[in-house]
C-alpha cells in the first residue's frame, strides 16, 4: 500500500497553508509545545503540497531527535555560525522592507552596543536562543554551547541593526554577511521513534494516511483523527497496529471517557465509541 502524505492545513482567516502535527505527550516538555504548527508561507495549494513533505521530514526528524534524549552535545563552530546566520536572515526578512526611521535605529544601535558590553543583551536574547535551538532540532545542547551561541546572536543583533540602518537610508545593496554563513545541517536521527525495524509492517500513521488517501476526508476531520491516533499511541506505548489488543482498545476508551468532562472536549461518545466532535 502506498503511503500518502497528509495534506496542508488552510488557516480559516488568513488563507495561508500550514503544516501541523500533534506532539506525543511524553515529548512535549522537551520540544516545548503540544502541537507543531509551521507556516508554509503560501496561499497556493499546489505550492503548499510541494513544500509540505520537506517540512514534514524536518519535523519528524526533530521529534525523533527529542525522543533520543541522551547526554547534552557540544555545538561546533560551524553549527553556531549557521544557527546565528539563520536567526539573522529571518530577522532581516521580517524588517528590511520597512525598517523605520534611521535616527531611531541609530539610537537603538548605540543602546544595543552598550547592552552587549554589560551582559544585558545576552540575557534578553535567552528566549531567542532557546527557541532557535528547539526549532532547528537541537534539543540536547550543553551550557557552554548555549553561551557561545548567545554571544553569536548578540553580534548578529548588532549586525542586524547596522543592516536595517542602511536599508532605512535606502541602501539595499547585497548583504556581505550572507555569503559567509554556512548551511545548517540538522542533527542525525533514528528512522523510527519506537525502535521498530524499518520497513516492517504498518504504523498507526501509515494506516491513517492510506485511509485519508482513499476516503479524502475534510482537512479538519483528518486532523481530528490524527489527534485520536496520537493519543492511542501514547496510551499503548507504541505505534504498531499489529500489537494492539481488545484490552488495549477498551482501556483507551475508558481512559478517554474518564477525561471527557474537561480534558478531552474534542471527543464525543457514540455507540460506545469515542469519536471526534
């Protein structure tokens, strides 16, 4: 059976397409979210479908890397340069079209340089460091590497202010910093979260996507069933349909029934089964 990739989700207000995936409960603390939602930055469904598999592979790799756990690792100088460059490029892309008043940027640059000297800039960038590492799949990083990355982001922030000052003055020449940034290579990850041998049988996800390919349900319906399947995997502790017993299913139903009053409002009881609302 051919496995079909789930479809992009269209935001009901903006019309922009998104990738989204429910994070297993056991990994939510490490990853820092309960659902992975990432904009595909297009309102064109054909372009969204083209971009979707790449984002899905990236997210699956990062979830698998988080599942590995293990001892913290040290970032190489190349990885730090690549991460800081990624952060800088994103910020420039957000603000360079309308950078603002050059005098205000110049004043902010002076204040930023002072903050860099006394450590205030590093403290302010701590959330950026944490989210950058998380979003790029580096979940187990030692403190020394975090400190070095923070220093790199402080320098990148100063460079950002300098670039925006040039843009505010009408200078949109090629940024000399971009060619110096190495490509980012994300951490290597195992092929499966469960330790199951690759290519052996079906998984909950493969069955769900095959069902979706045949039935073509609405996006919301597929997403709701994806959440249910994710909860089932968490309940039984694996994603192998062949290992699920009647006792597992009954226990899963009972667990959802116990929580339905507030924790699981997305489910309803119908004919003795828990179904999405």
